[in-house]
């Protein structure tokens, strides 16, 4: 993945893409952009979203990822075209429940973990059904009270 400096960002002529904002009720499997699962969409600069058909936004609830700088109310931009690797923050369905976790690869085994030192180790049952949906590319956080939460 190539990183850009601020000087390399486009100065004018930003094109935008609409990225679906998934609602709380997500289906088991790849979230369809069907109206039942959409809360809306946000227009983002195209350079932030290299693969629009594989990208969606998901509102974060809880503080299990706070040590990664991800907090409740943030929006995670999740890209399904990225391959998860050791250290990736991923969105996964664990027995059909949506979750955001850190992927940890040890040898040939991968596991998911919280990124909050105050929480107990996240243990997956041996027979748990786990489906990694995508990798968190970036998050959006408002720094004023009530912003981004419909208030």
C-alpha cells in the first residue's frame, strides 16, 4: 500500500463517491446494499476510497477498540478488497454477531482480539463460525459533542 504525503494530495478537482452507511441490523454474510440494511450514505473523496464497490461505513458502538484510537460513535471505513494481515483492524461476524477486532497471527493461526487493556482476552469458541468481512481502512471521528449522531 502506497502512503501519500499531504503535498501529494490532489489540490483541486476532487471527485467523490457515495459510500453506504450500514445500519445496526446487518445480515449474516456480506452486507447487501439493499435498503433494509442501509442507514444512508456519505460522499467521500475518491482518493480515500480506492475500491468503492467493496467499501462501506459502519458506526462503532462500545469501547473494545479504544487503545487503537477507535471509539463509540466513530465511523469505520471498511474495505472488503483488502487482505487482512497480522495487526489489521477487521470487521468480522462471530457466530453471526458483527464485531470490530484486531487480527493477531501467530504462526499459522489467526485470532481476533480486543484493543482495550481493561477488557478480558476475547476468546473464540473452538467451533465458532468466524467470517472476516473486511479491513478497516480508516475511521471518522467528530470532536464536538453530539456531532455525527443525528443531533
